[in-house]
């Protein structure tokens, strides 16, 4: 194998070297070239044939026999274009079982079909005639792709270059050469069209609603249930089709997904994307989703996490078809492990954990021990005859990341939250994940991209045991700036008393966001906007908060709250007693009703809504400037200012006048009368910088000292009796929700998000 060999078939020297760096592709290409030379002379192996051979080597993942079939068709020039080769791939993918029906195959690939220049000219002239009026009007700004697509659909096997050449000639014959104005307009149109393309991709919604996760790119090409073999990279065995047939009999062709969290921590915002993707994709296709706890590590799992995960899934609006545990399948998984040993694919090893660490651990001296010996030792492991770490069951497989013989079972003398003390050996993720998917007949095993290196092991294990093999598909994780979501890092924040617990509202765990007042609908819409692609997504929290504001704007009742109160006495209050003022709950939606608040001689406003002297652009209350009182229909002006010994303003005496009887004030401010005193928690970002982990000293040294400010707030009486998690918009402040710490004596509010408004308003 050499650069010269690949250059001979038409590859550039750079491309040849790049190909040699990929052992799998270069080996396939060498095989294809040698096979081709059996029927062609070396000088006949020109660039057109070489390009097709390279296409076979780089794109075809099937058997060597079928690769030989493709090479035969290329070398005999029966397949002589890329569209034909693509059609051949599609046929072989959709017909994975030999023998191949040659008549069907050749018909699918256009073998023997000849499209002449005259055929192309006739088809293009017909298409131009159908679009002539628009073509003449738009000239060279007309989208010729429309004509190309129409002609290609009629002449599938036409030469693409010739088709484009003829089209250009015919259009120039009709319109004449391009003018300067044609070129100028085209540049402008190109800018617009690139924007339109972006919008089109952004609006590719899987389940067809605003809160459905958007499927972009490869996610739109998911296989139909039972057609796993159409997925690139899916591994076929002689038994695959029988297993898929049995799978379809059990499932009825239904889409089945699963959400498989480890119950050793609380779910975070990234999990919300996974939940929405799995449940949303299944729902959009009339399918079902399992909630399966991956509870294979008894040392880290807790009952509270199990309950918390289910609560969050249901809070986001999803109902699992069934709640299962990996531990439900421990007996079946054990039998699978025995079968793996019997098939010569697993062995008991005594290497210690320390020996296996690092990039190049030594190979196991027990890899080739007799099968019966491994079976006996594995049974001894199950019976508790070894200490922890003294023996493991390993799989005979080298993973994509180079890890050799991953562990399938290890010994742990720790009671399990779900199975108690029934087991002292526990399967690993690498062993459990794919087999549980197989047992539950999962059609689409959707996971984040860090599991991509485990995909080949996933397929290998299912196929080694000759069981149904689902398709694994990876997508990019969702990450937010200004936060950490690692369980270990959050635990450190808790241990160091930086946050109170997993549901501290400054965190981005789902329980924390719920406590902070984020509506589940807003989180779902955020996930929908982010969409699903292979690319890792790092987003600013502003995008999530924008979704929260949009949702709460339509659902949160309005209330007035004063966080830094200044007492007001109305000298000319026109009533003997307080009066009730009617306030709409949601101003733009009368159907949401209204509430009443008392308006009395004494009330409170925000201290910063008054200044004795102020700049010209200050619009609120001053000694010489009146201000409106929201919802009352009155304007107030200052009569007198009372101060304490330090010179601080303690009270304002004011007069009021109806708005209709004076000039309209520059601003209206909120106020409270006979208020309820509440504890207000003003939450802000927990960290000072976008990437706290990259700061000197790490994330623990980047904590925002003002991430929580506690104040006593005066709130209008409409909030009395509100249940925990009830949301309000405190006018001119932001959105707040009632915290769990509230009781009959004192309400506690958490700030959910601020309002995006002019600070001077």
C-alpha cells in the first residue's frame, strides 16, 4: 500500500496521504483497486473509475463479498456515476440478506440506462418553457435549482455536469449575457437566501409544536423501526434479519425510546434536553418511552434521587410507559454474562484496578484461560468467594478509544437500594446499557456524544450474544455558561456551604430551577429552541431566562411589592377609610381575572422612586416633580419631607390629585398599603465569569458574593394564602415565586428572573 497506488487512480498526493492515515479506508481502497485490476488494465483505471472506488472504500460498511460486487459493477462501467453508486448503497442497505436480486439491483441503479445530450436538451427546454414568464422577469436571479431538480427527477441518471452545461446554454440563449444589474442583484439575493436557509433549518421541528425538540441534520434521517440496518455503521450478522423480524412482532413497529439516568444525583438542565428528545421523539411518532434507572453502582445510589428523577420527568410533562431499573434485569444479565464466557468472548481476570489505569495498561495474562475455568471462577464471584477487586469479568474487545477488554462485572459487598443483598457482583455500564436496551426492544438508543466511542462495543456485545441490537445515535450535550452541573462539583459547593442543597435556586439542577420558579413549559420551549444536532451546544443563560419571561408574562398574576420601603402619608386622602382598588391579574388577558388591593392614607413606595434633587432625565418623584400611582388614577406631589437625625428621609407627606385634573406625569410607580411583610430572596448568577472552571483557583474561587441578597419586602395583600411555587410578577421588579420555606406566619419569595426594562421607568 503506497501513495503511488492511490495517485494512479486519480487522487491528489495530499488526498492519497490523508487516505493512508485512515487504516480502515486505505485497506478497503487497496482491496477495491486490486479487485478492479483483475478485469481492467492499469491504464484503463482512470480518474472516473478511481473516484468511484474511493467512494466505495470510504462510504461502504458492508461485507467484503458485497464490496466485491460493487467493484465489479464499477470496473465493467455498468455503474459509472456517483448517483448510481449512491443508489447501489441504498439498495444494499435496504436488502441486507443475500442473495441479491440482480434484476432489481440493476433497475435500482440505472444499469444500462443511457441518457443522451438530446434527451437532456429536450427535458431542459420543456422545463424552461414551463417557467419562462418568471425566468424573463427575474432573469439571472431566478432560482435555477428548481429547473435542475425537476429535470433530475425525470432523468435520474443524466450526467450532472452535462445537465448543468446545457441548462446554462439554454438560459443564455433565452436571456442573453449577464448584465451589470444582474450581477449586482444576485449578490443581494445571495445574502437573503443564506438567511432564509438558516431559518428553514431552525424551524425543522420534530413533533410539530413550539415545545417539541427540533431535529436537525442526521436526526431527521432516523430509521424506521425494524430497519436498523439502514443506519450507517450498524453491524449486520447472519441472524440480524431474524432478530429484527422477531423484534417487530413484539413491538408492532412502534417507536420505543428510553431515558436512562443514574440515580446518584439530581437531574440538571442538560438532562431536560435528553428527556425532551427521548419522550418527544417517541410521542411525535406514536411511540412510548421507558424511564429506566441505570442503578448498577450500589455505593452511590440513593432512594431520594430515584424519587427526585421521576418527579422531574413528570414535572416536565412526560409520562413514562413503564418505570424500570437495570437491577430488574440482574438475573437475565447474569445469564448473558455466562453465555458470553461460553462463547469465548469473556474471561475472569485478576488484574488490580491500579494496573488497569492509564492509556496503555498491560494485557491480561488471564485473557486466554480455559472457558470452563472462567465459568467456575465467575460462579465463585457470585457466591462471594473473592474480595472486592480480586476478580472481574472482562469482555474480549478493544473499544474505539483504545481501551482493551472493558470490565463487565465487578465485586461490591454493598447492599443495593433496589435488590438489597441479593447480589455481590454488579454489571458495569458497558455491559448493562446495550443489553437492557435489547431486553426492552428499544428502537432508538439516544445518548450524548461522549458515548460515541462506546457504540462499537454496544453493537459487539449484542451481536456476540446473538440478541436484538438497537441503533445507538449520539447528539451534542447542552451546556450553559456561568454554571457547573457535574454531580461531584455540586457536591463540593454543598460541602463548602456555598449553596444549601441540590435544589438551591442558584444551581441549574431541575429541582433548583423548579424551586426558583422556572415553569416546565419554559424549559421545554428552551430545549425546543436549542434543537438536537451532533454539535456540542454552549449557551448563555439569557436564552433560558427569555423563555421563562415569555411564559410567565402570560401566566403570572401581577402584584405590587416594595423591597426598600419609604413611608408616604397622603394629607388630602379623599376617603375616611381605605378603599379597594381593582387590579387585573394579567393586563393583556382579561380572562385571567382580577384582584383587589387596599388603598389607604398611609402607603409605601420604593426609596429610590424619590429624590430630593435629581437629574433632568429622572422621571419619578422629586420635590418639584409629581408622579402617578399605578392603578389608582391619582398623581401625587410632595408637601413635606421628614428626616431622622442622620439626614435620611423617613417619611413623605404628599397631596394627590386625579390624573384627569392635571398634566399627565412622566412616570407611574408602584406602591403598597396595609402590606404583608415577606422574606424576599434576590438570586443572581452563582459565578462571576462565563467559564468558572477555567478561572485561577477553579470554580470554587469564582463564586459571586452577591448571588443571594436577603431583604424584608412589603407586598400587597393579594399574595396571602399562596401555595409554594405560585408565581407572581412583582411590578417593575421581576418574577417571583413562593418558596417551600413559607409558612402560615411568613411568606418567602424567590426571585425567578428580573424584568428587562428601563431602569429609570
